[in-house]
């Protein structure tokens, strides 16, 4: 039986890999959302329109409904230009995707969040807020992915991030116990874990840190 999987954020470090893996599966119809005007392959949509009318906006691109929705959508304050602009993407857009997917029948929502979501600072508070908002929608199963520092080649150059990758990659093997969640993890492993989770139907809210993602990806 074909599963219909909705993917948002397919141009990012994790989403790109998730899309490549799922797109090769003959048992999956992948519905990849991209913003209007993007050169990326997928279904172009107006995310502002999506916020205003989630179900109506997604219906034309997913006429057969949605079984699983995956959000790898996210930005930074620097890229977005301001805190409100970042919140619009990381919270409002993601919540609209979840609402639309639920209306079209999705029983599972997989959300890429961040280690320490809900903690201090605007970025982490935003991640905590979207985790709560998605969980409260009442989707049968919610999987929350909280990776540490991602390793991988981004489409844009971030000098400080590159330096941090090298430093944390050295420290990660010696981080003790619960601090290991803050260490590095290859984006490829995170994407492989997400692919393994897609389609699981045991109900509830499930949270995955670095160690869980390592196990799932094997």
C-alpha cells in the first residue's frame, strides 16, 4: 500500500537527505513543499496562504490525503532578518503544515526541533513553543527530533559554524552522560533516523536525542 508523506524543508541540511531517501522508495508518494519562486523541485506553495487556510492550501498538492507529515523547516534570526520573521517560519509555518496535514488525515507528525528546546534564548524558546503547539493539535503520534550540533555541508557558508563543527567533533566523544546530547551528529544520521520513524503508528509523543538518533540510523 502506498503511503503519502508530506515533507516541508526539503532544501535544508536534513530535509534534503530525507527527501532523497524517501523519493527512492516505490511504496511512498512524496509530496515535497517548496516556497513559491524556489528553484528546488517540489510543489510550490505560498506559506502565508498556508497559515491563513492550511487545509485548503494543501488539498491541491495532496488530493489523496496525507499519512505522515515531516517538518524539517527552520531558519535563523540572521537569515530571516529579525526575531518575528524567524518565529513566523519556525513556529507559524510549521504549525500550519501540521494543521493542514491533520485535516488531510495524517496520523503521524515528525518535527525536527533542537537540543534543549524550550530553554533560554529566543531560538530555544521558539523551538519549545512549536513542540507544544504541535503536540496539542491531537495528532495520533508526534515524533520530536532534538539533534545536537549538526555536521554536514550546507548550501551556505557559515564560518563560525564550520569552526564550531571541528571543535565539537573533537569534544563529542568525551562528553559524559546527559551532556552527550549537546555533541555533534551527522545530518545524514538524523535523516536516516527520520526515515526509519516514518510510518510508525504507536500513539503518543516521542522525543529523540543524539543517542536515540544514532541507534535508529543503524
